[in-house]
């Protein structure tokens, strides 16, 4: 049967992971995982597809066009590939709320799907790390979640000069807007404008803000006026904002958080940025995004406090704060800054460097011992490889062993004995009995 | 908005993984991964959904009803959630065949999907481990793949008394059937009968075999007559089969494999079983299934040699052998035999046991140091936790630390000092300066 050609390509916006790609994925997944664990989060996960209704509960019908959705043949229910984790997390928390610890600290990392046009930094299938702290409404919880994010960025070599954590406070923004006479129903409209800032042509953002009664100077603060939070614990401040924007509400909301960010040792990473509001409607307090410092690429991560969401999914009133980070933008930023480990380092981090490469001097009785010895070494827990080539040239085989970065080579030189060569030291020991090779290798430091 | 109740449950046949479930998943995934790596396989992966056509190429239109398939809105192409990995692997190998090593040894472990009725041992979303060796047509390659499977089973505590590797040879069976006058076109029909053996009512199997000209004695060999492969390297044998079935073709095909299974040290795990043919049409040589020794549960794993499949996906002629193992039956077998690690052991294996629990003696100046110290310890790479409770009762907090199996507790007793308690030894050191706590903890053995 002749198959259509497209069957022989990965679907648009998805990835085939050959060994080096899989090692790169593992590097990112393990970096996410270990930062989570260091900060006391427990791993969870949910189904890769959910009832479609789970997503419309939170985001309305508009989200359906962004989803890969399907019906079970002959079935009555529609499903969708998960585009985000929060609804699953909310359902899982709501189901067991009574028996879960307070706070509950959960993370997960896995595949997600969006039926959007693939572009730089955005694929149809991607990985996302989710970190959530539920049942604690304190600024300490906000800071702990941000610190988990910073810790991961730091572990992969990024500094506060490479990336910035941009923080704002949704309820402070709402209070300030109300104090200037902007009624609550118009806030959502303004937030949408703020969230689209980066995508608007020059001038359009200021024009848009003018319609909400903002002066050009105030529009400039929203557009460029990032306010560094001072480390003197008096909370956020800074001349450019103070002069044109009343910071009272922001100071009240952000000062306790600033204290906690100082305690967490990450205040240097933080910018207070009035324009960061996050697109999603459900945030209630602190919101943040992680951006490359020079404004390159889309956001690396984003999140915030969502104190009403668990109720929406049938659970008890539960304060909650969390964030998500995708792998695609992160990998672009790491590559751009030369921080993606080399292929050899990735393979080693993924545990793929062979412990031992077994070869023989070529005599039939030595050759016959290669596979049994390899089997014995693997049974002893070692990553053991051997050559599949016909060549009996020991020099060539040793080069093959060194090319795949094996730590040692075992050269079987008779039916009963072998030599061990350590590639790190260049030392060679033996001949020793085949039965002692495993012990000699596992005893090595 | 009131949401339909089903939105608040995981879809039928899928799983919510709370922390202990995620730790159990990790235990299985890591067991798969480390057996693969010990045996020199490299990790790969592909998209979680593929073009629907990729599956019909191999399995025909009949497979469509078993798939979760969907269209992109307004799109022209149909997609399906992957039900198995082999077509993706074949596509990936075919695409890069010229630049890949010979042999190419690949493994992957991840989620797969079947739109079938969930039942014991079968879910709609499940995990599967795939191990494939391409470019080597030798019995050594067959044995290496089987050995990788056995090594994993052994690593989780299963023995040759718990599970059996049932091996047959498709081309030997075909040769024998032809020698008895059964034409090739009827072979597929017979294989379907053999593959359904376990599901047929008593008597129906023998009746079915009679239609192919088999005597009741021969039918009995197919039904019960497992033939132990003798370890004396003369290949498979055994009275029950010898007497009623001409073993010539099987001996020729299986003897070289038996030699390799002896060399791999796993001959004790192997039964030669004429009835194992595997349902899939594409196997060309050795086939095997892993079953619980008492016949409980579905097959734990299955695979074989498929020397023509890479060509079907547009690649060069490439011999190949591999197998797949799901997590659902494996977990049932492990639980049944008491081999699933305890919750505490699973959490420890998953790296979730805290290194340190930080508390204070309750004075405000000591309390103020809890979060900064926790942050510093996490920055030093430690898994550090602290209490979120209001209690200042040191005894209660130490009990909380011990309940979550923290290795140590740090008790901050002033603005500048702390004590360290080691739960394993019961020893307590200090007071020492807060700045030295991290060093003291990371220096510990």
C-alpha cells in the first residue's frame, strides 16, 4: 500500500527526539524536577487528555479553537489534549481537599498541546513545568514559588543579568484604577491592552492607554518604566513611577512580598513592572513573568496568585499561587547565552556514558567470552557495551571505546582472563580472572 | 457557570497521579530506563500524536476504531494519539537511516493511548517501554533484546519462577506448516487462532486446530505443551513435543538463539512455546511474550523480529528486533507478588526524602532566620523543608520532621546559631553559626 508522504513526517509543530534531543529534554526536565524537590514540592501528574468541559469552565468557549479536541467514536463526550495544567490541578485538589496537607505543594512536568500556528518559541506539542502552592495566602508563599523558579534558572547557569522576574499585583492595580475613577468592568479591557503591549505597533499602546485617561508620561511608565525594588526593605519605589503614578496601593501590596523576596535571597532578580498583568482572568494578587533581560523571545515563565479557582472546580475556598514554564523559550534562551551543555555533557548528565567497553584480542576462545562477560557486567549494574564490528584490531576497538566516552575498556586476552584499561588515568591492570572483572570495576572510585 | 459533573473527574481509563502514584510511576520508568542504559540503548521519543495515516500504513484501516483520532479545526489532515511506538520509530529510523550507527539501539518510555473499553490490565492511557535493536539480523541481537527485558524484571525483584519468557519462531512455524502441506495463505488464519487461544472456551481451540489437520495430541502441545529449552546447548527439545510434532525446523531456528540466551545468562527464564505467535502481522522471525508464570493477567511484554517494517516506512532494508512492555500489567504482577516497594521506599527512590527540616526554638529573632536559612540550604542544593504551622513546640516540630522522614533537623536557637540533629544516629551537634550549617550538612556522609 502506498502511503501519503505526510505520514512519514512528524506532525507540524511536534518533535522527533533523537538521542541528543532526548538528552536535552532530560536535562531540562531534571533541572525542573530538582529545583522543585529542593523546595519541598511533591510530584503529581494527570491525564494527557481531559473532558473538554474542564477547560471551558475556566476559560469559556473561546478556548476551544486553541485546543486539539475529539470525540470518542460513537460517544457523547468531547475530550481535549491538555493545553495547560491548572484545571487538572484544581480538579485533583478539589477532589481530595479534605485529606491534603496545608499547604499542599505540588509540581509536575510533562507534555502539553496547543492547536495554534507554530512559530518561534511556540510549538503545538511542548513541555511545561508547573509549580503550585495551595492553602497559604501569605506573601511568604508567593516568594517561595518565585524562589523555586529562580533556583531552577540559577541551576542552569542564568544570572539576574540574563533574566528578570517581572512582578506586579493585580488587586493593587485594581484598587489604584478604582481610585482614579476607572470602574471595575473596564479593568479587564485595560488588562488585555497591557498584556498585548509587546505585540502592538509603536504608538498604539499609548493611544490605547489614553482612552483609559492615562497621560503620555503615565503610558511611558507602563511601557518602559520598570521599577527596581530597593533592597532597603521599604518596599518598591523609584523616581520614574513616583512622579507620575501614585504608588500607595502598590507599595502596600508589594512591600510584604519584597521582605519575603529579600529573605529568600532573590531580590536582585526582581523588577516591579506595572505592565505585567498576565492574560488570564483568574489571577487575584501577585502576578509575575520571567523575561530575557534584553526583551528577546516570549516570556520564559509566568504565574501568580489565584485564590478563587479551586472553588470554581468544586473545592473549598483555597488560596493558591503557582507558575508554569515551557521548554521551548527556555531552550532558545539557554542556547543564545551559550548555556546549553555540550552534547557530551548532556549525554553524561543523562547517565548515558558507558562504564565499560568490552573487546577481545581476537582469538576465538577470547572472543567467545565477550557476550557472557558483558552480560555479567550488566547484571552487576554496569552500563556495558561491546563492538558489533567484525574487526579484531584492538587499537581500532579501543578508539571506538574512547569515542563513545566509555570510562574503561576490558580487553579479554584468553578464555579466562582480561586486562582493564582506565581511560581517565591511562592505567592498565591485569591480566586478572574474568570472574573478578566485575568486582574490580564496581570497586573503582 | 455551572459545569457538568463529569468535568470534575478524570476521563474513564485515565489516571490522576497524586504524589505516591507519581512516585510509583517514576519507580517503573526508572527501572525501564536503567535496564535500557545498562544494555547500551540510547533514549529517543516522538510526538504524542501522529498523522492517522502512519498507523493505517502498518495495521490497515481496522486500527482506526481503536484510536483516539481527531482533525485540526478547518484542517484537512487527521491525527491520532499514539497507540504504539513502532510506526514512529520506523519513520524516525527511515528518515535518518544513512547517518545512524549500525546497529542502532533505541529505547523510549512514555504515554500511549487506546480507545478501548478499560478493563483489568488495560487502560485508555498507559505507559509503555519500547526497546529496539536495528541493523543486526543475528540471534545475538534477538538475545540482547530479550536480556534487556529480563534484566529489568530481575531488577524489580522478579525471578524465573515468577515470570516466563515464552519464545517461538514465526518463520520456523511457517516452514513446518508448509512441510505438512498447509499453504502460506492459511498461515495467517492459523496464527490468529493461536493468538486467541487464551480467550477461547474449552474445546474450541482444539476444534479450531483440527480444521487445520492437527491431531488432538498435537493440539495439546499447542495448548499446554511448553517445551523447556535444555541448557546443554543442543538447542530446544523435550519429549512432549518430539513425540507428536516434528521439531526439525524449530530446532534449526531456535538453536542459535538458545546458544545466545545461554551466553546472556538468561536461559533459565525461557520456555519454547509453539503457541506464541503475537497478533501482529509484521513479525518475521523470533517472537516472544512475557507472562506471569501461573498464567495470571495479560502478557507483561511482547515483541519479536520485524525485518521488513523499516522498508514499509520508506527506509532501506533493515533487520530489526524489539519489544514493548506496559506499566499496568507489570504493576499488577508486582503488587500481587509483594514486590511493589512500600510508599516510604518509593518516595526515597524518587529522591523525595528531605535532607533537612528547619525549625526554630520560637523566639522571634530565631524565627526570622528560618526562611533565610532554608533559602540558603536550597541554594546549596539541599532538599530543605520547614513548618508552616503556628506552633512553637520544638518537640512537635521534631516529630513532624521525623514523620516526613527528613534526614536531619536544624533547630535555630538564636539570631545567629543553630543545632543540627541527625535522625539516623540520634546525634546532635552545635550550636554553630548559621553560616556554617550548610557546610556541615553537605559535608555529612
